[in-house]
């Protein structure tokens, strides 16, 4: 599915969407694990930056344990335009950054939300992070700040789901 399909999907009236966006995830094992977490949580859509992400190959499929077959996955070529469209559709954009001051526990994920996850070493690309409505972190540990991206994805999606079920 591509950007046009995503626009049709969002415009069709998805009720209070929860969207996961992956930017700069280059390891297919991490990609597969993120897809698996998204499927378990039941996100409405997964957006993958086509030029800045690993392909969904046999390794990613295997690690996703079937998640790649049950979740709507949209491949976009211009993530900034995609984020602009989501904002125009009243979706809040959250970007995970170890440098952010706001904790994910302080966020309100009960509204339409898109959560962007980046690679462990480089994180979300700078222009993408600048486009976020909220920059958030998962850890206040000053000695060791980052989780593996697939672990971080599971943590933040679980918190979003918890808030939505209250």
C-alpha cells in the first residue's frame, strides 16, 4: 500500500487511529519485531519510510510471526508530506528521542495519534523529528538512555493501548 492508499484509509473515517511510523530502521530483525508489536497491540496502520527503512523481506516476515499479514502497512516515499497530511487530518505526531524532556507517561494517546520510532544509533532523522508535535522519551536514566527500538516500540504502544482502554 502507498501514500494514496493511506490518504484513502484515513479519509474513510478511521475512528481515533493509532498509527506507528518507522523511520530509519535498517535491521530487518528490528523491523519484524516492531511489526509484531504493532500487530499485538492492534495499531490501525503502520507507515514505513520506503527509502529509509529495511525492506519487509523473509527475515522481517519471520520475526513478525505473521504480524506483517494482519496489519495495514503503508510504504511512503516522502515522510514529511505524510506527516503534514496526518496533521491536517487531526492526528497528533509523537517522535521518540532520548534527548526529549517529556516522558511518554505524560502524553495523552487517547486522541488520534501517530508514534514515530527511529533507529537505535541515529534515531529519527532531524527533519522528521522537527515535524513532530511532541518529542518524548522513555527513560530518565542518565547513564544509559536507550532501549532497542523493538523493545521501545512495544513499551510505548502498550502505554497508548492502556490509555485507550481506560
